[in-house]
C-alpha cells in the first residue's frame, strides 16, 4: 500500500497535467470541403467545418485560391439583357466542367414592404389633395405618374435622418439576402453568377432621393460596413435607356431608366467593372464575357461530374 495519504492522491489526480488537444489543420478541412458534396467532415459534424468555411469564404479571392468558387456580377438597367447573359455564362461554365448557378440578388423588400405600402398611401392622399389645373396631356400624365412619385420621394428623403434610416435598412435587408442566397453555393465550391448585387440598393435609394452621379462614389463607401462576399468580377451591360425601354413592357416610364444610366456608369467606374456594349448581338456579348471570365478560372476539377 502506498504511504501517501488518500487525500493527497485525490488532489494529485485532479490536478494532473493533461495532454494538449491536437488541433486540426484548417488546410486539411478546406481541402476536404472543396472535394465534398455535402459539406460534412468524416465524423458527420457540421459546426467546425462550417466555421472554417465561413472564415475562409468571406472574401471571394480566398475561395478562388481554394477551388473554383467565385462571384460574378452582371449589372445594368432593366432590359439590358442581364438574365439572358447569365444563362449563357452558366451554360459555358458547366460545359467547361465548373459547377455554376444563377442567383437573383436584386434586393427583396420583405422587411420594407409594410413601410412602402404606408408611404404609397400617404403619397397618394397628399397628391389627391393638390388642385389640378384641368389641362391634360402627355407631360401632365407623366407628372401625375412616375414623375409625381419621384418628386414626392425626393421631398420626403430631403430629411437627413429619414434618408439614412431608409438607406441602411435597404442595405441591411439586401446584405441578408446575399448571405442567404450566395453563401451556401460558395461553401460548396460553386461559381455564383449574380443578377445585380449590393450596390443596386445604393443606386435605388439615390434615384428616390434625387442624387446625381457625382454623389454616388461617396455613398458607395457604405458597402464596406456590410461584410458580404466580394465579387471577383463585375460586368456592366451598357444599353441606352431607349433601347432598354423598347425591350420591356413592364417599365412605368422611360424616366425610370434614364435616371439610372449615369448612376450605373459611376458605380462601374468606382467598382472597376468591365463595361460591355449591350447593343451588340447576344452571342457576341457572351463571347466577350467568357473571354474575361476564362482568364481567372482555375484548372477545372474533373472529378465533380464523375459518378462512383
């Protein structure tokens, strides 16, 4: 029997030096994630793998180094042909062996819809109380439609506090949509072709407030506050407002497009997008986009589409 007293043995057992936990190498997890189909590790655990993926995929440049995951944004006014070019790009990427998906990230209005309905009712009642001159014509019809709506929003958003609240609310809701729609595809190593992105909320609020293109670069600095995955490539499909208006039948007024064209040009210059002439043939536009995209693509993972 040991001569040491029992209480000393108990204390020695409780305070014994335990071996340090062996930490898993994040590179092994990342390499496994890039070749995994469901995102699980060998033990079936989600938490640690998801944490490493989230930390590494916050920037699209890091995802590009790991595998083929990246974000490609197609921008432009309504009727510029973004959706058709996104489908063509998806088909080219899939044919080359890259998993790619098309995601619309134009900014849904789930949280702002009640406020928008209240604002429209307020604006309608305010405009109905104004006396009319009795002269009807194209200019008067335009002013009573979209022009009257824009003039009312400009009058409301002149208040700095309301402007800031509406701007940050739009960006917050749009950023949450991007995280939900884009991040799961990035974690699986896919190329995400986005129709619009977070800066569209800046342009939308700038139109409502009546800001010109010279004020947009300063407003685009707010994007750094909302940590969404950074796009690897951005394209502006540039078309005149008259051409875009002839392609669409759901645009309320051509002024709706004219106000957005200079703002998209300013955003393209600030965010260093590739400007593509949208009046060319669709196949020619797709060839220009593919030529730029193919230069940044890594070697295609051949094992993605093999079975067994």
